[in-house]
C-alpha cells in the first residue's frame, strides 16, 4: 500500500455522476433508463466496478464478485466481501487466531438500502429532533455515512471486534488493536479512520479496516470520475439535500488515513 500517490478530492457531482440509476428497495441495480455511465480508465490488475455499484447498488448474495464470510467468523449470518478481500480476511483471521486474537466480523458489505435504514433511523431519533438539519447530519456523520458514500458499499471494508471505542482501550480490545496495527497490512488491510487530530471527517474507528489493494483504486475511481451531465445531488433518504453542505466527498469519503488514501 505504501507509495500509492495521493488522491485528489473532487466535487460531489463527480461522485454522483453514475449513481442515479434505478434500483430495488435494498439497493439492487436495475436497468433504469436515466442511468449515466461514466468512463473510468482501467487500472492495472484491478477491475473497477461501475460507479452505481460503488454507491451501494449491489446485491452481494447474487453477485459472483462477492463471497460470503463463514458464519463462524461473524456476529451474524449473511456477511459478504468482494472475493479477493474475503480471501485476505480469512487468511488474516487465521493468523490472528493462531495468536489467540479473535477478529469477529461485525459488518462488511452494505447495500444502499441498508445504509438508508441506518441513516433514517438516526435522523429521526428522538435525541436529534430538536437539531437544525445540518447539525443533525453532522452529528450522525461522526460515525455513520450518508447512503451512497459509505466505504461498506464497496465490499472491501470490514468492522471487527467491537463498535464501542472504549472497548479498544484495554484488555482484549487493546490486544486486538495492537495485533491489527502490527500485522493487518501483511494481509492488505489498513486502518481507515485513525486518531490523527488533523484528519477530517469521521471520528476514529479502531474497528474499521479496509482491503487496500481494492479500496485504494476504488477511491481513485470515485475521485477521478468525470461528469457527463448535471445530476441531482442526492435523493432517497432524509436530509439528502445536505450532501454538498457537509462536503460529503471531500471531508468524509476522502477523510481517511494516508494508507487508506494510497499516500
């Protein structure tokens, strides 16, 4: 991963240029007539999915590019990653287990529809009802992505061990994090939301790790996509109109560690 060049942050419409095609309620792509395909230069050795897929319009259980994570390694059934990332995760999980470290997968690929359900539930939660819309969005964005902007759409990222920050400060969680920071890169995985004070976007997430041989080129593809026609910024979830206001691409999609950005 080290040595990949920095990736420029472009305007939000570059990310959205091919994302507005039709889809089923859970994010499965359809052949909607208004889809705009954007040409992306091929990257050596990496098959870049269409942007609509990187925006979450996927059906992992029906897509041969994805593979299931064995249920014994997960907190629940039905988790998938892109096949190369899944195989690397299995190797990493085995190596960690040999040293007494359990890398239980808590979340992997999420569809657009899945992310909408997470976002809307938080948007409409009682604790945020008195907030101005932009403050409500920013509060959710401390830990949760806007639908269409989540790295979990890509099939390259996995949450492990615990979703509570304090669980990584001592005991088993601290040992797990130390193991990952020492060994995960040997298997292609990098920490995404690191605790540097100058990193914009999401709060630190010790649990969130990304398979960089795929995710770095995917981020590059998102950033380098050209626009063929003006598109609506966002639609299909509460507060979608705020995507530009919160700088979702520049601050959040690109607000990652140097390793996750390929720098």
